[in-house]
């Protein structure tokens, strides 16, 4: 564990609450490490704080005593900016391109967030097995939300203890578990917070509903990876990962079922819900992305003084997330959801689709508000 020395002559603090604005320069005391240059931290504080703990999203410092300017660096080489924003984002047709599943066009905004320590929290209908490699490829360290809010996963390196004291109650006995699980490749450990209905129970109810209605509907549980690949455009390995469901049954309707009310009513009688994404309908528990987002915001608020949230999505399964955010962004899609502007205050509608629209919206929000929030 490296130790550092705080250069108090560089201490300057300002914020809207008082005439200081929190900036300090942290210089390494170890000569062997000094060649790497200064470590810099920027953050907003309501009053100057020198002793105690200073916590940011990517770097953690703890002062060794009330009078000492020495402290220890606990984690993360990536950045040293206090948290001002949380970004919650859908994946397909939002951060990822519809056809190629590429995020390349969102690269400038992602780099901007990474350099400034702004957590990007993936919130998607995808499985944990699908999200993990993407999470790593994007160099993210924040938690992520799987299967329409059915699960929340915290990397152990940012959360050593159980993340939540209590969770929302539910009629399903297998929900609301917090346990440590290994990643798909066995290299990482995550806290798994189960908010959704166990997948086996979902499939059982899906088949009962199908039988009751006599509808021709097919879920992922009825398909092999080849069929999932054909429907999604994923390669065979991607389709295999997509089939590893835990909390959510994607399905398609084979027939002219314009009125979804009977299906929603049958699901509701069993304590379940129906939502729709870019490609599929989904049978879920009473969980959704908005509920999972609320839990994560509460977790971050225990650690940071000021948080502003940005949420980006393109489909109805994202609306709960958009409603809860300070900066809601509806990514342009083939369907017209512009009527949401009347129900969600401050909603931004992008002119571009997918990652290009994502990139423009995120950069615009962060840069326009950087003076207020010192991004």
C-alpha cells in the first residue's frame, strides 16, 4: 500500500454552500513512485475537510491522523475525481448499435466519463453472463443491473460488505437474496442482489399463461442458441450467454395479438409483469430498472454528498429509469415515444439513434453542467 503526502499549500476549496471549492494536489512521498508525477483529486464539499476519509469513485484516501498530512491510497489507478454524476444506461439501441452491437460511436463520451470518474451503470435486459465481458471491455468499475432490474451486481473491489441492509419485500420466497458469486470466467467476485423472480418459476408460469390463453408465444426457454442467434443477430457464443437467464423470460408473439391486455392481466394475477424492449417482450417479476436504479442511488448517497443522475434508454422497459433521473434522455428509435415529453419533466429527445445519440447527449449534459458540478 503506497503512502502519500498532502501538499496543504495547494489546498483550495469552493462550492455554492461556502466560498471554497474543493481542490487539492496530492503528492507521493515515496521517491520510487514520485517519477509518476502528482496524484490529483477534485471534489465538491459543503465545508472544508482535511482529516477523516475522502472517498471518490475510483480512488480512496484515508488520513492517518487529525494532525498528520499523511494518508494511504487504497485503490484504483484510474482517476481521482469525486462523484458528481451517476449515468444509468440501457444497452441495445442505446449504448450499443442495433445491428453491430458496437459502442464505438459513444467512445468520446465514455472516455470523458472514465477520465473524470463518472460511473456508467449498465441497466439492461441482458444476462449477467452477457454483461460481464462488456463491463470489462469498457473498463467499468460500477455495479450493473441485469435482466430488467431482476439483479444488481457489485464488483467486490468497490463493495466488500453486504450492499443493502434491507430490500423490497415480495411474495416470492426466492427473491431478495444477497450473495457472493463468481464471474462467468471465474476471475472476479460479485455481490449478487436478487430482486426478480427465480427463472425456473418464471418459465413455469409462462407456460401456464400460454396454456390458459391458447396464444402462440415462444420464450427463450423454448429456443436453442441457434434460434436465439437468428432472432438477435448474436453469434452462437453470444446467443448461449443470452440464454443463461436468471430473472427474465424474453418472448415473441407469433400471431396478430394487437391487444396485450389479456396477457398482462393473466400475468398480473400471478404477481408477474410484462414489459417490452427493442426486440422482445419480457415476462418478469414486479422488478424493473427504475426500482434497481433507486436502490443504487440510495447506496451511492450514503457515500457522497451530492449526486445527479443521467438515464438513457429507448424502450418502455427504460421508462421507469427515465422517470427517476435528473437528466432523462430518450434515444431516438424506430418507434415514436415523443409523447413521453409530456409526462417526464426535462426529457431530452436525441436526434440520432443508438451510440451516436448517446455520445452527443452525455457530452452535452456533462459539459453544459460542469461549472455547476465541477465535472
